[in-house]
C-alpha cells in the first residue's frame, strides 16, 4: 500500500485518497480512489482524446516505476503490472503478478 501511494505521489504529485489491497498467492490487486490532477481535468474538457493519450502515458510510466520499486524494496520479481483508471469516477484498478507465490516466501 505504501509503495503504491509513494509511486502515485512521485508520478502525479498527489497521493491516493483510499485504497484496498487483496493478495492471492502470486497476485496483488489494488483498487484505489484518486483525486484527478486539475490540469488533466482542464485538458479532458478541452480534448478528451488528448487527455486519454496523456493518461495512457502516465499509467505506462507508473507501472514501470511500481514494478521496479517493488523488486528493489521487497526483493520480489514482478512478471506483469496491469492498470486501468476511470477519470470520471477517479478510481483505478491495478493487478500485479509476481514471479513467485508469496506463501513460498513465508509471507
């Protein structure tokens, strides 16, 4: 939870307002409520297609940094990070697939 919020602060300069994390074997699911960055709201009002491109670029970078930070901080390999964000509802869903089952690591 902390790492997710730290990366969010690094990329978006704001933390999440709430998050729920579920862990199942080698999968971590995070559902988070965000506050949309005001400049992105303005861009979205002016050109929804352009704001979607910006969102995709930010999410791509977010996934890269989150995977790297998890590997570095916890010594856990990350196979895949999937993330989607609904700007209207300000909610994101993230699925992190790890290289090993966390039970095998004694967690």
